[in-house]
C-alpha cells in the first residue's frame, strides 16, 4: 500500500533523510546522499549506492561514473537536469580490495532499511518510468528473480503504474574499458544507451 504523505514536498523528505541512522552505513558515511535533479521528472534513475566521490560532494553519480552517465543520458536524448537521480542506498561504505578503495555492495538489510527513502522519492517525484541500474536495483524494483542478462531493456509495470526498465551500471562500461576490452565496452555502451533511449521514449510518449 502507498505510504500516506508525511511531508509537504521532496525537500522536506530530503531534510529528514539527512539525519537517518537506520542502518550501519550511518557509521561509514561522511554525509547522506539523497536523490537530486528535477523534482517533476518523468524519468528516475536508480543506482545502487553513493560512490566515494558522491560521499564528499553530497550528490549522486558525481565523479567518473557520473561523467559517463551524463554522456549516456545525452546520447539517449536527455540530460541530468531533466531527470531525478538516486540510489537504493543513500550512504557510502567502502572496502579495500587489491589496495584499491571500492564500493561495498549493498546488503539486503540495508536495501530494506533504505527503501523508506526510495519509496518516498518515487511517491513525491512521481516518475512515469524508472531506470534500474544494475542487478540490485532491478531485484528491488522489479523482482528478486529478475535476470539482467536476459531481461534488460524490457518494461515492467509496478503496482503503482510506474514502468521500470533495467540496464547495467555505467561503472560496468568503465571496468571493461579499464580491462582494455574496448570492443565489449563499446558494445555494452551501445546497449546501455539503447536501454536509456527506450526509457526516455516511454517517459515522454503518450500515457
Ligand atoms: S543507507 Fe539509507 S537507511 Fe542506511 S543510514 Fe543511510 S539513509 Fe539511512
């Protein structure tokens, strides 16, 4: 059931979220990274969790992955200012692997704890279409059984009428480039743009 509105607007939701301590990431973050963008957007992008750069800027999808996302959005016919960008989780946690700092994958308990804020963002922004970036977002927004490799790019209607399209993360394309697998990276990039284009068409087309 849809939550009853407890806030006057999305800014009030954001102000409340900034003090959230509902999961362990309250101890690892520098600050809460709430969603940002156009509060009347027809298209919402949902990733997994803020990056280390986001943790210092306080905005989602900043740094290298954000630059790639901006390019992909432009190729798909939209831009950051026209959409609402957020994540399943609103706090950063890093882990060291092979001497490098990387994002700690979202834990199921954290996704459950932070779903309150995501549901409120969806409730207040009221997007027509949501792009779930990566398997965790697709599992949370479509179904735990969703298979990104087989079902990406197809629209799934939620009970609230919003359509969800799942695709891969911009960071995946970056990883392929770093592995010098340029051919696969280019192919993956084209598929990601095609998924975003489909989402833009659905969000801007007839209801
Ligand atoms: S990740 Fe979400 S639930 Fe956890 S402390 Fe941050 S805002 Fe709260």
